[in-house]
C-alpha cells in the first residue's frame, strides 16, 4: 500500500478516535452536570437556645420563634436551604458551632469568646435581661454591686453581654443549671437568691408553670443586649453575611422584625396559658 494511503487511513482512524472520545467525555460530563444540578442541596444547619422565647425555643426536633422565622425569610430571599434544628442545651449548641457541625445561630449576644469562632451580623433586636426573685425574699436591686455576696443561678451557656459577664466572673457566685425549671426550683427552695434570665422568656415560663404568685422580675434590668445572627467561621455561609446584613436592614425598616416579634409573643402566650 502506498505511504500516502497509509497516512490517510491512519489520520482517519485518529479522527474517528478523537470524535468518539470527545462524545464519551461530553456524555459523561452532561450526566455529571445533570446529576449534580438535580441533586438536592445539602441544607445548612441553624440552631439556637431551647428556652429563650419569643426569639427562640424548642418545639420537638425544631427551634422555632422570631430567630428561625427571620432566618427562613433570609434563606428564601437568598435562595438558600437552611434548617433550624434543636441541637441540645445552649452550651452544646455553641460547641457545635465551634466545630462547624452547626452553621448558624438564629440569635446570640456578642462576647469576645464567641467572636473567636463566629462572625456576627448587624443587631436585629434588643433583649432585656432581668433578675427573677422569690417574692417573699426579694431585695433592693439598683446596680450590679448589689448582687455581691448573694447566691445566683443561671442556665448553662448563657451570656449577658461582655461587660456583665466580666463582672460576674470577677465578683459573683452563680451556679449554672440545665433548665429554667431547675432555676425556678432553686428560688422556691431558697437555694438561690436570684435567677439571671431574659425578661420576656422568664415571664412566659413563669406563666407556663403557674409561678407568677411566687416569683417576679425586679423592675431594674441587669442589662439590655443586642441579638445578632451568627455564622460559624468554619461554615461556607460566611460569604453571604454582607447580603444577610442588607436584608436585616431592610426587615428592620419595613417592620418585618417587629411583626415577627409581636406574632411570636402572642403565639407563646397562647401556647402556655394554663
């Protein structure tokens, strides 16, 4: 066979191989693309405090309230898949944010320690922290120093703002308990003089267990702290924080956040009426 014919035959064979190979690559690439586009997006996990209504509280395996509803609205506006799940006690939830097992907290106060492992949104609401006391054992409270020498209780993992946290650590005797009910029991049994807790959450919990006749909140607040949405520094959600802040600004201005707070206060009141 002449060399020119051999070369032509070899060239045709190479061309056929390249064509077939290209088609195989194209088909495999298309199959991968379709599989990944149609594959459901793995959800980002949000969580929060299980006993801090109306902002967040546990309902079976979910965290519900203002914070989760706000996060759900953000997820819808940014086309993200975010699920708000109950993930344990507050200290456990925070540990999971450190490891990246939880992507987002629906609400948290700001502290130096937490800023080491979480990024913060702009604040979206203010939460007053109160002293709850047994009515027949109440005492005069007007400033933090009035608590020195008294026995306090608080729930595990809770913060009350960096300034008060520092004062507490340096000056106060406070025992951490797992639940609000345990804290109320400590007041009733006089094992504690006061309970540090969010005002609105504490009032609702008192109504739920019919202790309003025995326990009350002091009229002077311990502090009033901002609530923020936070994102684990190990989560890919962090890249959305600037857009989340823009939405939070919008929701504050258009009344969305105020409406959510009002609705959840009403919801929790109805739920806990005796």
